[in-house]
């Protein structure tokens, strides 16, 4: 079977949602074009930007960093890696992001939890977060990626959330009726507080599988180890269910997300009185660290969970 685009090479990739059989080269070009189109559609980048890219050693952030770096050569970019102190895993991932930074010739900032803050993610094991390690880890990473970007004086942060991640998150917010989360699940999150850095998700147009294929075909350095704390989480189970739907209805994920952004989200935002998400949720300064939080006169989520560790020590 020949590639439907070039007609010359053998097709290796089948994209069911668009019924396309492509050779690796045409697939990679298509993936890159989709990311550039997404960036343009949502006005994610401007020429005065100096962005941070959150990297983890995984396929998504490697794909993100590679495509951004090659497509926007003139925009300054810094890779940001948080060393979570997870035995073997964190060191392994660090080696991958170091390699990536060399390949794309962009600086890498490594922020070590242990050196900077005196704790590691495994320390949460003995707290009430022992069964919710991924939740604690997510809070720590979200907080620090924002803070590091702010402290470095960068203009925004790009993350590797892909189509599957986003469909799962939107689906979950619908299920829980979490309107606040639903309006925050946007491809671009603007600055709603002086210390809240804008966030962009250029990979929302690519599926999990497309990111894996892209990273593999480009031979990007990606981790081979799984995090010891990432069990079969609810997130993973929900993704499996959504993949079953996509097996039956190939365009499911793409239709779901575009209906949400084009039709539902504008209505939700209107129903909330045309206020920005920040106003609707309320954004306050954390009395402990001074960073933005949705909690009024209370320490932010990050300060709250870190104080659990200090109390134990
Ligand atoms: Zn081709
Ligand atoms: Zn705080």
C-alpha cells in the first residue's frame, strides 16, 4: 500500500479519523503542520515571546519541544525539567531531556526539588497523599512550572497536553459537573494575575498515538521507564473507555473537542456573565508564598501540601 500523500513511499501509518494511510515522512510533515495551524488558530505565539517548555522525558513533551523549536527558530525557548527525586526514574528522565536539549540546541533548566526545597515526591508516601501521589505530584509540578517561568522572566509556558489528555479532562469535568474546571480547559490560558503565567497547549491537535509515532520516527530521546507511582489511575481507565468510543466512531475525539470549544465553551463563558475565568473563580495572593491561588485568605494548594511534609519532619 502506497502513501496517500506522496504516492511514492510505502504507507506505515493509518489515521482512522481521516481515513489516511501515510508514509512516515508525510505523517511527520502533517503532524508539524497541525501543530503550526493550532498555534496560529489560537494565536499562541508572538514574535516577542520568550517561552518555557515543560519537559518530562516523555514522548509528548519531546514532540512538543522538537516541533516548536524547528518551526519557530527565532523565538527564544528554554526547556524546564523538574527533578522530582523519584529513584531511578527521575535520573533516567533527566538524561533524556539533556539529550533532547542538545539535539534541538536549546537551554535546559533543571530544578531539583531536593536541592531547592528539601523534599522529594516519594516523601508524600507517608502523608495523606500516600494514595494520591499523582495528585500531589501534579500540584507540585503545576505550581513550580508557573513559578519558574515567572522567576526566569519568560513570557509563557508551553505544555505537552495532547488531544487524548484534553478529551479525558473535558469528559471528566462534564461527568463531575465541574464548570470551573471546564472553562479553564482551554488551548490558551491567559494571564489572570501578575504572577500567573500564560499557558499554551500546542499539542491538543495530536493524539497520544500520533505523539508516540512522531517521537519514535524522529528518533527523539524518550523515557523507557514508568513512574513507580503511576498505577492504573482513573485517568488511564477513562482514556481506555474513550479509546473504545474512538474505535467505533473514529472522529469521536476530534468532534468532541471541537464541539466543546466552538459551541459549548462560548455558552458557558456567557452564562458566567462574560467574566474572565479568573474573576469567576476569584484569584487571591497566597499569604505564605505570594503566588496566585483560588483560595481566599488560605495558603495555596502547593503551600498546603508542602506544610504536611514539614510537620512530619
Ligand atoms: Zn508519503
Ligand atoms: Zn503558596
